[in-house]
C-alpha cells in the first residue's frame, strides 16, 4: 500500500492506495509547528481508524508546496514507515514534458494534476485546482504541460476581506439563494462565490481560445481540490470533477519511478 500526501499552504491531504484504488483519505490543517512525531502519531491514528496496519504501508509519496513541511513529513516517513519518501518535482521522470520557462518553479501539485489528468482523460485539458490559490493548468493532446494561470483562491479572498475590513465577518463558503444579499454574510458569499464562478467561466473561455489555436479542438475541463464539487455544480465549463487528482498523480509518479528503478 502507498501513503500519498498532498501538502498545501492551507490543508494537507492524506490518501491510502491499495494498488490503484484510493481506500481512505483525510484532510487536516497544514501547521508549520508540528514535529515529525506529532505528524506520525496523527497518521497512525488515521491508519487505525481505517483498520490499516503500519507495516502494510510500503511506500510514501509527497507532493508539497511548503518546504518546511516537506522536511517534517520526510522525517516522519523515515521514522514511522522506514522508507525514504518520493518527493514530487520536475526533476523526476514524469512521463510528460514540462514546457514552462523554468520547470523547477512548477508546483508539485500542478505536476501531479497534469500527470493524473492526462492519464484519466487524455488531452487537451484545462485543470482547475481550487485551493489556497485557484490554478488553471493547460495540458496538450500529447500530455505536455503547457503552463497556466494562478489566481487568489476563494478561501484566501474570504479571509482577506475579513482581515482588511473591520466590520466584515468570517463566512462559510456556501452559495446563497439569491445574488442580491439581504445581510452581510449572504452578500459576502454572493460576491466571493458567484464572483469566482464568473471569473472561472471567463478564464476558461480565454484559455480555450488559445487551446483551440494550438490543439485544434477544445480542452476537457477538470476540477479538483477542496471546493471542486461545490464549484463544478454551478459551472457551465467544468465537465469532470476529481477531488483526489493530486493524490492520484502522486501514486502514478511513484509507480513510474519505482517501476523504472526495478528494471535491471
């Protein structure tokens, strides 16, 4: 079994794979002050809850955009599972080309999304990841990672409004019943969520224009990340929704690297 870990700026997601099947997953807050023992204890509790023995985990793969946490989770994997984890980066044999000016600057999560998205749907693709940032990544018909767009995430926008405006409260991200809010909370929800949907539709239209010129056809639009189901249910552009896409990418890359390392 494989423990796949997606470390983001706001949340860290754990996934347990038995071969290609995701059998359990958990989401926690990303906290820089945690030690490898605190993380290890947390993972052990998750495994116990899922009735999975520690020794069943034979590999660990990590996608991280938080370097300090990468180090902590690396130490945890070595101490609790006695394995050196595979850290996802552009330096690995990914099975796809990264056509960014500086491939090393592409986030591991975006690499995983491209690998897993192309494996699941072929190409061309537009992959939208709803996290701390909302990212739009373009993948060609042959699986090449073309680049993309980085925009503020919805949760980031909500938190920033609360921090910067004295009278604006923290709000949960739910779509209100009407666009015209009758109170502060519903007005903020309308602005953040419907604003995000309109931005999404406009951004996809712009990217599709470039993809049609390059690829000769429109791209499949895939949503992933914590708010992917919520946004997909209100979007005209999104045709596929896979919340676990980063974890799937960790698994696929881990399998590819291990398969190649076992060859004589």
